[in-house]
C-alpha cells in the first residue's frame, strides 16, 4: 500500500505476518501506521523490533528455600504479561477489520499460553524440582516445547515452525517482565537503527543514545507521558500510540518514523523513501536556520524580556542545552538519576551530578526538582530498597507519589537536599517540590530543609549564601486553586501543565486510547493556569511554565498574554519558541488571552489560537 493511498487509520500487517519474523522471502509491501506525533523530524533506517532479541539468560540455580518466592515471581511476571496482552487486545478496535481478524486470534493464543498451559506448568515444575531461577525455567521450558513441536510428525512444516515461534515469543514477553530490563541491548543496536517497540517506559527511554538511534516508535503511549517527554528531550523523531505496529515489525526491514505527521512506514516504496529523504533534508535546514537564533535575546517585538530555560533529564542533554541558547535549567527532573541502577545514588553521587550540571550552566540558574516518583515513573532501586512496593497501587497517579513519598521517607529526602545544597556553592540553584497539594507539605519540606542545613553546617560543609529558594510545582487542581495561599509559603511556582491537564480532565497522559481527550487548551486547564499565575504575580513570586505547553510556539502568545514571562522546555524547542516571542507584541498577546479566557468551548479556543497571526520576526 503506498503512502498516498493510505487512508486515515492504520494498515494492519499482511496475512503472513502472524509472528514477528516473517519469512525472509516475503515480498516487501509498504505498510503505514498512524500514531501520535511526539517529537518532530524524520528518521529512516533499519527497523529494530525491541521484542526481537531473547533476554540473555544464564542458567542460575536457587536454593530449595527460595523456590516458593521464585514461583511467586514468575506468577507476577505472568500476570503482568496477561495485563499487557489484554491492553493490546483492547486496542485492536483501532485496527481495520482484516487486521483485527488476523491479530486477535494470535493474542488469544498468547493469552491461552499464559494460562495453565504446558509452558507455565512446566516452568513452575522446573523451579520447584530443578531449583533454577524463573528466567531459566521459562527459557528451558520454551526450548523444550519448541523442540517437541518441531519434532511432531504429520503437520506441515511452516505451521509447526510458527507454533514453536509463538511459544518463544510468549516466553520472551514473560522474560522481559521477569528481568524488568527489557531494553538492555540498546547499546548493541546498529548505528542509525529505528527502534520500534510495543511500549517504552521512561526508564527505557533514558537508555537511548540519540547518537546511535535515529528514531523511535511504539504502539503504546500518549503525547505527554514521560517517555514522550524524554524522546523530545533527546531530539529524536518519535511517534507513539501507533496501534498494530509491534505485530508487523521485522527487524532489519527499512522503517521511516515521521515524528511531525505521526506516521510510521515499514518497507517504504521508492516514492515514499524519496519523499522521506526530502523531508529529512528540509528538517535539517530548518534546524540550522533556528540554530542561528541562539545568540539573539528572548524578548518580544515591543521589548519585553522573557526567560527561556531548558528542562533536563539526562546529562547527555547538556550539550543540546548549550546549543539551544537556553538561559539555565528551569526543571531538572532528578528521577532519571535514580533510574536504571541497582542501588539508590548516595549523597556524594548526587552532589557530584548536580554540581556538574550547575557548573555547566556557568552562572545561569538551575532549578532542581526533588525526586518525583510515581505514576509511570518506575524506579527499581526504590523497590529494591523497599521504599516503594515492587508493583504499583491500583491507582498510582493518586497514591503515594512526589512530595508525599519524600515526606514519608525523610532519609531519601534529606540525602537529596544535602546533595543539592552542596552543589549550590557552584552556582545558583533553586529547589522545587513535586506534586504538592497541601500547605502542610510545604511547611514540612521547609523544616526538613532547615534540618539538613543545620546538619551540613555542623559537618563543616560550605553552603550557598543565600540558601536556595524553595518552590513548588503547580500541577494539581488543588494546588492551582489554592495558589494564593501557596504563594505565602513558597518562594516560586513552576506550573506543570502536563499533570495539571491530566488531573483536571481525569485523562491519563500516557494512554494512547484517551489521548484525544488530553487537551491543555481545555478552558478548565487554562483557568487554573490563569488563577495560579495571577496569584503569583500579585504576591511577586516568580512563576514559570515547565510543562510541555511551554514548548509549543502556538501557545506562546496565550501564555505571554496571561502574564507569564518564564518558560522551561526541552532544549530543542527553545529556538522555535524564541522565534515566536521575538515576533509578538505583549499587548496583542494580552488581547488574545482576554478573548480566549472569555470562551468555554475548547474548539473556539483552538480556533483563536490557530488563527492568531504570529508575524515573522
Ligand atoms: C508537569 O507535570 O507538567 C511536569 C513538568 O512534570 P512531569 O512532566 O515531570 O510530571
Ligand atoms: Mg508532573
């Protein structure tokens, strides 16, 4: 199917694509998948299906005393696998009927194998009798079943091979859930590979090296989930929520990820390939043009200065920030320092990391947000230290997360505050509290901070003078609506529109199915932003926007019109937003904001935003 023939929606896999690996001789027919555009740009390269390589399992023995716990671990991984497949099944409704008919039975077969099947019974027996780890048990049982299937007489060879491959495929899924390190092999990907996954956790995204991987697409995920945030931060062309993608991918085939339009093309036709190459070149030219804005001031056409800062998740983003011309870091998401490691980083490790960032900013301020664990941000080291349960609560977005967790585990909080204070002697830092909903949390956090200051003084540590300001994220409706009271207790606000929109609209930010409902232009969200901004301005508290809304130059006139003058965003968005700011006049923006805030219909608001002229600077 050619690119131009593709109707809106998704093209399912060809009939022969029942399993991930189709026969090599299958004719390459272009297929296109529509998803959510996450990070602009075009990637062309060999596909790498993340479920392809079996997790490396070395045979490991356990003791008889551990067998029961090992069996329980296997059960948890099976439950997790069933949950994932259940989600995939629910998403079939988004595929055309022929693809539903094709993939549905396959998912059912997988779900069946996760029941009391030979694979699962056999794996449990191997743990109990052979005293091996769950990984080894699953691997060995899948191998044994595969061999038995292939040796069964009286069946056609391709059918047997396919059934054996299905057993291995489901075993791989259980293994990935057992090891919980699904993408360790990222480092071995061929240069320029396009990563095509079922789902990308924020911790997986943190392992991606943008110098090696050309682009990313996944079947799951929403626009403002943390994996999406990471992909934008890395400046990688990316598409999420492309239903049907995983079932069709064959490692090694050519793939195009167009992060601007939200399409993924497998085995592109020569015409599609040529169009993608032209798009790639045009994007590179545009990036070079925007790069020239780096040294120009971020000020409106009528001379109002605006602070443009970068969000930082990983140290590897630092050069991008320097190139983008950002004036400091408005949000350092420290949770990424805690991910993908066995042990929690201690005070020295953290202090060194923060100091490195502060020094790299050469005097520009760095706002460090203390650990915001919760929701989709899984951190294995916290589970290993028994600080959080290994598997999340039924409703993790509303549970023990952000500042709540830190105030329960003050040892974790104190360690991080001590590290930030020590780094603060290298340059200006601010401390930001996540997921605040009550004044008591701010007061308690300040007390902990004062205690840590006293302890460091006793230890003879050098501390910054004055001490870093303590601010809060405004990212829940509760915090936004009580912003006037919070302004009395906190030194600054950072408005997190990602969670603010999620909690206001009751729409998960990383779930593809409800992505169309996730709308930061909903009047309820805008009114909360306005209320919080006005409270801060009245009380003369610095206020910024650090959610993804700040990164969209289409929203810049509205945000300026609401009185905001400080934005923090992924580094690659800074030049585009700066370009918009330089073209705008503050009084025009104020008029636009006034009109918008009188409206209650998101469509009318969108129309006002889209038709508002942003002149060329
Ligand atoms: C937000 O919620 O808008 C925010 C900036 O925080 P995070 O995206 O890390 O949840
Ligand atoms: Mg948030």
